[in-house]
């Protein structure tokens, strides 16, 4: 029987560091510090929750990213935290033996196992475009969902259709939520998704027996509650009006904002800037490598909008005009530069102008009231 001591020793951690790890997971999930002890107890419980992993129309990128996670490593995840009873790429048995192991697990753990689905589900022509063991993915999904406690749709393909559902969508690919309506579903979008968003969700489920708080699209709020734009390392340049206009230009080489190159950070919800990707360092996500975010976690953005199309700025409206990034120091924006900037920002400029107009009227009204009050006081003194 696994104990907390042997578990943290297996991780190569002291008990103190193990509890710090649990506290970090609690903080990531937005839980109070005391939840760290609940997490520690749950992950050291010898009764591991069974997991059935189905692979539909996918590229194995979600699994590949999971293979490279280190906190915990994959072997700790599938051997100590959970019981991965079926996974086409990771299962030891194959063929008929793998299918038998899957059905045995589902029967023995009816209503207790976690169903993870990777990839979109083709529905055209009764789903014949993706079959395993002579069954369509529609049949596998319905069969697996029937006895599942909850479902995790991992990756953008399972979460909202992803690449396979992009036009013209020849297989009529659909997300898991379009086919399953009677089970709780959590979506972990991304192409591939950050494995720690998946691991944190699993740990939450293991600890509390339920899914974390979700947004209207079924995404965990702890991971997808903020726009990438809000925490991006290039955000100060956006606020200062410093933009790269071309790849390799002076602004691009200096790390300026990539908005004008089509960065989708202002309309994409994810925690990429906060936790980066796996353990590969700061250059492990698009903006960190100097390329605009292409919105892979956001339905209607990733694989839908043109990669260099300007993003719709949500919540944080840019200024009405920007100075040219080539403007000499100490000189304001020229009329031509302001006009060009206005054309680029588009509707956001209109919103900014409205705000500025309202603020201007309020300022004038306040100034007029102050002048009237001063005149009244002067009259009384005379």
C-alpha cells in the first residue's frame, strides 16, 4: 500500500517539498492553502481513480505533450495518481487484449471512471471515417460515456472540433459536447493543450470527486479565466503603442507587441504567459518565440481566422491613436500616422473615441462647475 512517505520519495521530494508541491497545485486551482492537505491525502490514496482514454480524429499531440510533463512525470501519473486502464498509444496490451481490458475496467468501475477523449468525432455517413476494433468513434464515445463519472475533452479537437472541423469539414467532425448531453464535461482546449491544465483538473477530480469551476464553454476557470493579452510579457509595449510591423523589423527584434502581426492574445482565453508550456522555458509558446498567438484554445479563432488577421480586442480597448513606431523621440503622431493607426485598429478606435469623448465632456462639466463655484465665492467675499 502506497503511503505519503513512499509517494513523495518516489517523486524525489522531501515531505516538506511534497507539501509545497500540493500547495502550488492548490494555488493554481484557486483553492485556499488548507486544500493542500486534502490534495496530499488524495494523491497518496492507494485507491486510484480509473481512466479510460479514447483517441478519435487527432494527431497524438495531446498525448505527446503529456509525455513531457515533469510535475508529476507521466510514470507517476499513470502508475501512482491514476489507473490508466486504456490508451491506444500507452497501453501495454494491443488489439483484442486492449479492448478486453477496457471493457473489463468499465464494467468493474461503473459510474466511477474518468473518460478522457482526445480528438473530434466524425459524424458524416454514420461516423465511418474513424473506426477502432470495427466500431465507429460515435459508438465508442457513447459506450464509454454511459458508465463514466465525468468526461474530459482534451485538446481543441475534442473541446470544439479543432482542425478537423475547419472548413470545409468533410467528415462533419464535432466536439464531444455535441454528442454527449447527460454527463458533466470539462474541456481542456489547446493544440496541444498545456498538460498541467489537464493534470490539475485530474488532481482536483481525484481530491474532491467533482470537476473544478467551469466557464460557459466548459473550461476550468483557473486555466482559462483570463485573456492571454492580460498577462503577456509584451503587454507593456501594447499599452505604450509600440508594435512590430513586420517580422524581423526593429520593433520585432526588440520584443514589441505583435498585435499588428495578427496576435490573437486579445481575444483568446488561456494561461500560456503565466505557466508557459511544459518545462521548456520562456521560448516554449508562440509569443515567447516571436510569433503571434494564433488562438488555438479559442473556438472561432484558432483554425478559423486567418493567422495574421487582426484580433478583436476584448475588454481592454486600445487608445484611439498610436504614434508611429518609427516616430522620432519627443515628437507626437503625425496626421498620416494617426490615420493609418486608426485604420488598423478599426472598430476598437471607435470605442476608444467614444470613451474619450465621454471623459472629455465629464471633464469640461466638472471644470465649469468649479469655475461657477469660484465665481460665487468671489461674489460673497465682495
